[in-house]
């Protein structure tokens, strides 16, 4: 579960353009 939480934090730090 910790790895999943880390991924969320990592994606949040990325610009919205990368998330798309």
C-alpha cells in the first residue's frame, strides 16, 4: 500500500500535461 501512496504523491508532483 505504501508504494501505491508513493505513486499518487509522485504523479501529483508531475505537471497535468504528463498526467494526461
